[in-house]
C-alpha cells in the first residue's frame, strides 16, 4: 500500500446528508476493497453534541443503508475505530479549530499519518471561505510536513461574479493545486469511459468531427422532484444544479482534443478550450434556441406528484426553472457548424442520462432507392442509471429481397460488472488522496462555464414566465420538441424508446 495514502480525512458537515449518504459509505467501500491503508482516519465535525460512540452508531446505519458492500462485524469494528467526532461551531468557535488541530496532530503521532490531511467541505457554500480562512489562520493548511488539500462541494459561487470573488479570496489562502472542486459526474464510470471509447478505437476518432457528425445530444432526465432540497433548489434551478457543472463537464469530455498525455493539467487544458469555444447566447439567439420550464402536478411512475410550486420550502409564486432545453455550438475547427442540443429536467417520464452522437447519413444514397430507408448511425453513451453504450447501424434484412433494416448493438456494462463499478464519490475521494486532480474542476473551467450560464441568465431576466408549463411525468414542454424538430431532427432517448 502506498504510504502517501496514510492520511486523515476531515469532514466539515459530518452530520449532514451528503456525509451520511455518500462520503462515509464511499470510504467504507474503499477500505473494504483494501484501497486505503489501515491507518486511514476520519474526523467529522458538526454542531450536534455526540460522543464518538454515538456518531459511529449513526454511521453504522448509513453504511448499512448506502454502501454497495454488506457489513461484516469484524470489518466494521476495524473501520469504526478509525472514526472520530468533534462538535464545534465552525463559523465562530476559534478555540474549536485549535482543538481540532491539536487532535489531528495527536492522531498523526498515534497513526503515523504524517500531517497528510484531506479537508472536505460538505457544508453550504456560504461557509466555504470562512472555514478555509480559519484553517489558514490556525496553520492547518500549510504544515511543514505531509500535505493538506481541500475538497469543495458544488456549487462554487452562484454567478460569474460571486465565483470570481470566492476564487480570488481562497486563492490567497491556498494554492490552486491543493483545491479539489467536486463535480461528482467526473467520477462516474461512463464519464471516464468516454476517453477510452474516443481515444481507444480507430473506428470513432477519425469520424469525431464536423465532417461526419450531424449533431450531439446530451439528455439528463430525472423522475424525482426536488425532494427535501427545495430551499437549495429555489436558488439553483436547473441552470446551476445541472447545466453549469454536470452537463457542461460531459460536453467537454465528448468534445475535447486528445490531450498530450494523461496528466491532470494536460486533460484540463483541453477541457477548458472547449468551454472557451462555446457560443454564448444573445437576446436574438436566446429566443430561438432555449426552452425553459417548470413542472406542474402530474403522475410519475404511477404516483401522483405535486407541482414544483407546492413542494416543501418552495415559493408558491416561484419562477425557478426545473427544465431546460437548448441548442448551441462549439465554435472551433473540429466542431464548427455541429449543433449541440442539451436538455435536462426534473419530474420527467424517464430517469436517464445519455450522450448521443448522431452521425451524418452517407451522401449519394439517393442513387440506390433501396438505401432510402437507412437510419443515422448513432453512438449512445449511457451514463446512468444503466451504464454502457448503444450503437445503431444499417444492415441488410435477411431474405430474398434487398431490404435495409436498422441493427442496434446494446452493451450494458453495469449488467456485466454487477456491483463492481465504484460509486463516483469512491473514485473522487481516492483520486484526491492520490493527488490526481484530473477529475476535479480547475478554476478556468469554472470561469468559462459561469460565463456561458451568465449569457443565459441575462436573457432569463428579461423574459416572462408562464409557469408551470409542463406536467410532472412527461417529457417536458412541447416547445422543447419543436426546438429540435424545426431543424429536421429529433431527440433520442434509448431509455424511453
Ligand atoms: N446532499 C446531497 O446529496 C448533496 C449533493 C451534491 C452536493 N451537495 C452539497 O454538499 C454540501 C452539504 O450538503 P448536505 O445536504 O450534506 O447539507 P446538510 O445536510 O444541511 O448538512 C450540513 C452540515 O453542516 C453542518 N453545519 C452547518 N452549520 C454549521 C456550523 N456553524 N458549525 C458546524 N457545523 C455546521 C451541519 O451540522 P449540524 O447539523 O450538526 O448542525 C451538517 O453536518 C452543500 O454544499 C450541498 O450543496 C449535497
């Protein structure tokens, strides 16, 4: 086991939802698979009064419920003895930070973790800067020994301006290479697989450009509404919850040039070029190319669903968007003129995230009337819930007549490797401990993605809302279908078809 991985994982927000559902189960899975050394230690911070034992009992329930591996007593005992809980108010308790530092140093001596600390900010965004400031002023991010890194949850800022201010302030406290900004989609198996499929197959890479690709579609549909996160969603909406981060990150992986090597900076250099080339919206292009929506009541999966405006902690007059469909372009040499269609929504009729590459039809088929029926070649990367890919080609239908038919090759990777695929947070935590920042968002990527979002938001402010404009359990507003059909194309959705 790599000695560098011996470290302390310090969670701010240790009693929160993210820690319970994702972080602790992810660390447990990493320990289960022996990817972390036995002296790896977890220190959680919250406000609630709890003893270590009480906290461990809570985490036992979380791991039982959310881990992909089943618990056994021996492993749990070993794991739980490495979990500690500290309660203090991280906004105002200066002594709390000093005590925490002393405790972490004691842990270093006891468990030989050598000053290596991964601080995870699983807290609301307004606390990011304050916590980092306190860590800095207590000498907790620039120790003489080991390394100290900070993982920051999304959202990073709420606009281009606030993201810039936040970045400006924290970059004075810690160097960029020690900041790991999370976009958990980058930890998903199939997002990683995009690079393998693109750069590992002579079949695809030569065709991966405007000469052969007709359009690219990214769809992310959810059955769920806002659940218990209405307060957060009211401020975020679909733009900041999905588009600014996950959807644009997927686009960068699909559209980037081959990096010179697999070093984090080489990959991120290529991703940022895609974001820089994204065409921004203007008042004129906005009208034609964006459809927004908010769900009304309806039926999802056979159950009645309330309208967004009736959800918990949502204003009855809310104008927050729960759906978006748009068409844009990447104005660079490879992608000039290829439309990029993106849509995402809550309370839709299917749960699926897919990227569709639609290839152009062969020219000249009109000379052979038998070829009139050929369909587009499609490569579909299935991100979730099913992981895998789907490839559509044309072939001859067996029989004495010369008739074409479409053939669909469907590979379900998650069916083949049942339970073998690590959860996104497992991969991300391990890579942060390994100091591999390629799965995290660099500041310039964020800055360009916020610029794109701002070009949409500026227009949103000037347009009228007539919400709700789609029923829960449908494919969104009718205008989203018109958006693509007016170009003579259609949305593909292999999960729904
Ligand atoms: N939950 C998710 O699925 C999810 C998904 C993606 C991103 N995120 C992001 O992850 C972050 C955390 O989300 P969450 O859902 O886990 O939030 P949460 O359930 O509200 O948890 C917040 C945590 O912060 C602690 N806390 C708040 N104020 C504190 C203070 N002054 N001093 C000490 N501790 C304090 C709370 O401790 P006490 O309760 O003990 O006071 C609790 O542990 C947010 O940035 C969110 O946007 C969450």
